[in-house]
C-alpha cells in the first residue's frame, strides 16, 4: 500500500483513531482510508479492514433527510433499533443481538455514553447533514476496552477541508415540528476550523395507546459543536474538539396501580426530563523518521447530567464525568509492496459518578469513581493492496474488577479481481454499569456490587463482490458469538428489582447481506438484510427481531438539479417484556411492521435548494416497545442554502 500522510485524518477524530477521507489527501487507489477496526495511527483502505464495517456518508444523510441519527442506523446490517414512542423517547441500538450498553458510541473520537447509566441514549443525538457514521461490528474490546463488546458506532462531523463554506437549513412540518442547522467551516492558513449548531423541536405525539392516553410529548434537541486542527509544521498537528448537547422532552410512565384496568400499560402522565452533556478533546500528533514513526497524545472529557421530573418536581437525577488520557505510537517498516506496522498504546480512564439525592439516604447517593488502565499491542500487515492481516492484544487493569485480557485478529484477501474474502475473531468484555452496581433507589431498584463483568467471544467470515467496474457491490457475512455472565434484572412481586449475572450462556449468530448498486441514469439502490438468532438459554432475546431489512432507492437528475429517495425499512416480529403482570409474566410478541419514507429536493439556484419528505407514508400503526404508541404519517418541507 502506498504510504499517504494520514495524521490529519487520525487527528480529526482522535483516539482510538478512526480515519475519514479528506479530499485529495487520504485516498489510496480510489478507496476510502479508515482505521476504525485498528488502533494503528495509519489508515488502510476500507476493503482491507477484514472486519465488518459500514459507512453512512454525508450524501446518504442529506438525501434521506435524516434528522435523528438512530433512524439511519436502521439501514445498517446487524443493527436493531428500538425507540420508546416518538422522538425524544429512550432509543437503544443493539449490534448483532447484544444489549444496548454493549455498543461503544464515539462522537468525534470522544466516548459519549453516560458514565452513570453506562449506555448512550440515541434520543439525544441529532444529525448534521455534513457528518458521517462508521459502524464496526463484532467484539472490539482488544482495541477499545470495555463497552465495545458488541461493536462501535462512531459519529464524525466534517472538517473545514472536507466541507468548507457557510450553510444553513430550516424546515417545519407535522406535529408542530421545526428543525434547523447552521455551519461555518474552512481552512485559513494552517488552521482548519468548523463550527455548527443543530436543533430539532417537535410538539410530539401520544405514546400511550389509543383509548388510554392523548397527551402529546414534546421534545427539544439542540447541539453546538466545534473542531479546530492546527498544523504547527508538516510533521506536527494539534486538535481541539468541543460539543454541547441538550435534550428536553416530555415522558410518560407505566401504570402500576393493581386496581387500574390499564395496569402495566404506558399512560398519560406529567413527566419530563432534561439531559445535557459536555464533550471535549485535545490531541497532539507528531511524525518522525520521514513519516515512518507517529506519536499521538490525547485527553478527553465527558460530563453528563440527567434529571427526571413529575409535575415539575425532580424525582431522580444523576451526573457523571469521564476523564481519559491516551498515548499511541505506530512504527511502520518494509517496502511499498509489503508494509508492516507495530502499534503500542496506553489508556487511562477515570469515571466519576453520583446518583443525586432523591429523598432516600445513601449509600445509593454516594459519589464514587472507578479507574481503569489499558495497554494495547497491535501488528498490521498489508501486501500489494490485496492482502491484509491484523492482530491486537489488550490488557486491562481495573481497580474494581479482575484484570482482563482480550484479543482480536482480522484478515482480508482478494482471491480474484472483484472477489474478496475476509474474516475476524475476537473476545470482548463489558464491565457492569455504575447504575447496575449501585442502583438509584433502594425502594425500587437495588444495585448489586458483586456483579461480574460480561464476557464474549466470537468470529465472523464474509465475502464481498465488486462487479460492473465497481458499480455494483454486494457482500455476505456469517457471525457467531457466545456471551457469558449476562447481566439481567430480576423483578419481585414487591416491585423491588435488582441485577444479577445469569448462569447460562447467551448465543448470537446470523447472516448479514448488503447490495450497493449504481444502476446508471442517476439511479442508486442500497439494500441491507439481517437474519439474527439471538437466544439466552434457548429463549429468544427481546427487542431483537430475527429478520430486519431496509431498501433505499435514489434518483438524481443531471448536475444534481433535483432528485428523490424512497426508503423502506422492515422490522420482523419480535418479543418484548410484559409488564402487565409482575413479576414479569409471559412475554408478548410484537407484530412486524414496515415504514416507508419519501424524500425529494429541487435546486432553486446554485446556492439554494428546496426539499421535503413524508415519513411513515402509509401511516403504519406499530409498536417498537410494548404498549408505547408511535407517530403516524408526517410531512415536512424546508429550504437549504450554502455558500
């Protein structure tokens, strides 16, 4: 593989490095350079990663008119998305049958999960049209440590070099909704800069079933972000990333009055919540030995706070901070045809958290912290842009749990022109969340400080085809994983619950398929399908449909004068927990559903574009979470300008 200077790319997204292609800088043989599945400070072409990785680019976000990132994740093989009601409701993303807290979420390189909850709520992530999303599936703990037991989702905002200029967007539509965005970015001398603001406000829809409730649930999502990259010299780069996000949304609870005919159902209430997070990162990177030896030092911060209220009175709250420092160094050697790389990395992470006073005494409200140190060693090999091999080993030392060792190996080989085989295997670990360890209210949920980390091991194998001069790409992957010590919540008749480790194993296996085809004449089709068999001790896991599929058919006129996109997303029958009979009785099966969206745009001038879309075109009535009602048909129209 021809060596290109990818420091700025790695710098743009931070540690662990995930590269994004900058115009004219990170392209090798017309392939996008990524390092999502590697701790190396180098990038490798996407088709040489070996691991299953999907990229949703800015063009897809714009053409599908994505306003909430979790919506477009439904188009990724292996992912299951469940939202409690409408926009603003708790949104979980599960990868290959894992739990929501088995997914590591990064925003511009920063670990974004709530340090107390131990999980990222995708209800709080609004989309920027110029961003992109990288989704890496399979056990990645050997690279990222705990939380990446199921995979990684990385949301990456564009740099000034990628998307220069001033732009803005404003739209309005159903449910008293208003959405907007503004961005200013560019390159001035040695400084690359980008600043953006996004907002998504809706008057909402009822989440209680028809005949049970009519309250519309408002949601207000806002985000401010900035990214600066300064070239001190051709060999030294500095970067600063900052982000602030805030979500205010109404919420409904469940009726747990034994005498009520709606016992266990979601009903109208007076609840609401506020979630706000600060994210920050600073990074320095230097290249020595004519670019063959790269060093990077990174410091990052996540500060989150969440408060729930009933009738305007606080009922629960928590806050948490994550401080992380990393050092990475990569040495590369060999020839242009055969390139080797050795990477060593060290991470130190401290999580501090507190369940704020809720009318009960400690220890549930005590302030606590957990420290973790991780050491990583990785080897990479690339031969003639046709073959690649990688192996990673990580050792984690945690001040609460036993030391853990995880591994990952990956390989990719072009066996004939247009046909590539790939495989990967690895192990993962997920430490119990602070919520699970310590709880939040001894009257309803008691933590279990004796929980053991969850452990996983699995493998995957796949084949990719590139046909018709690379205009048609299709691929298939088979995966198989086993999870031990799965953490679950045990309910009692007195409504007091507590987490515990299962003595039985959870097994996940399945097939992922995709097709991306340029059909000519401005037509493009993207298809994805997942068949999942996720069972715990022989029982199908909840909220993970065995069959999930999506299709996007787009057409663009010459010179991008106008275009349209038709999106169809199918979610097969799935099980969910039944809270109408506690302790949890027989599970319920939710019906399958298909959602169809239609989006179109028309360019009024070189700088101004008019757009509109209809969501849930056929007014499908469905539930993703038991008894939570979802929005019906909705229409939106807006205008976009860029200079």
